[in-house]
């Protein structure tokens, strides 16, 4: 029984995990970001951002900075 519950817990966690960040520029300010940059989750997708201000902006108005498919509007 414990194995079944553990398997279900892992399955739920795998489904709920957001897609990893792949952006090279902050979606808000357009500043370069890297592996050490903070990460924010918006609409089940991770995005690297340059600062805490950008986190609030991105979470508060994601449609301004993200295309309908989740790609940052400033992505090349």
C-alpha cells in the first residue's frame, strides 16, 4: 500500500512540475539572464528574471510580457 501511495505522489509531482526555464533575456527588462538568475513560475513555466521587481511585473501582467504560447515577447 505504501508503494502505491508513493508512486501516486511521484506521479502527481511529475505532472505538477513546471517546464524548465530556457530564456536568455529577462522577459520584463530584456537584461541577460543565466543559470544563477532568479526563477519565477508563471502559467506552469519557469522563467529566469534579472531582479525581484521583474518577478512582480511578470506575475502581475504575464500577457504583457509573454506570447500566448508562453514564449517571452522579447525572445529572438
